[in-house]
């Protein structure tokens, strides 16, 4: 089984631990699992990546996970990957903003 890759992403609203589902394809809805960062789940993560810089990493992650059997032109493929990366970055930011608004549970 592939190892779960984890990242500590810093947003304007707080830090988020982002875990990549090794079984998911790059365009799958369950590609990322998001958790609020705390001492327990982020102690092994030595580098904090700002959300804006995580965009390039998202493109790499999507491409590494693969697009499954999606058969499209290279231009459309690039568009799909960039759109998915943008969607996931917005999701991370929204998650952090909602967690900040409701406070820790």
C-alpha cells in the first residue's frame, strides 16, 4: 500500500493538515483529507507551506495520482489539472476559514 503523503498548509485563517489519499485518482473528490493542525497531527511535519505556494504542489500531486482513464487532448488535460488544483486550494482555504469562524471543537 502506498504511503499517505501529508502537508502542513498555512492559510490566512490558520494551519491545515492536508493528507493525500493514495488510492484516489488525481481528479477524484476524495483526493485530499483536511484536518485542523494541532500538536498531535502536525508534529512530524517539519515544513509549513503557504497556501499560495501549495498551488504548484497541488498540480504535481494531481499528476502523480494520475487521471485514470480520462482520454483528452493535452491542452484539455492541462486545463482539467489546473481547475482541480484551484478547486482544492479553495477548499483548503474555505475549510480553514470555517474552522476559524466556529472555533475548535
